[in-house]
C-alpha cells in the first residue's frame, strides 16, 4: 500500500512538472517580452561576455581567471 501511494504521488508530481514546463515555454518570447518596457533582447555571445568579464575584473579576479583557464587546458 505504501509503495502504491509513493508511485501515485510521483505520478502526480510528474504531471505537475509537465504542466509547469508547458507554462514556462510561453513565459518569454524573444523580441516581445522584456524585464523593462522598451528594452531589447540581445544576442548571447560568450566571447564578448568573457572579454567584458576580464576587462571588469580586479587584479585578484584576473589572476583567478588566468589560473582557471590554464587548469582547464
């Protein structure tokens, strides 16, 4: 009986998660929704983001980035 209750609860949770997932699909539409009125969506460019991160880093953060990149290679 306990096993059946857990399966039933799991099945209910899966249905709820699927419902939430479908709701999230329509939450944000690129070019139509934005956090601020009149704001624009920008393309995501990891290289530009990384350059901005490096240029805004202080000395310690810069060293951390350098060491991290060296360890990943």
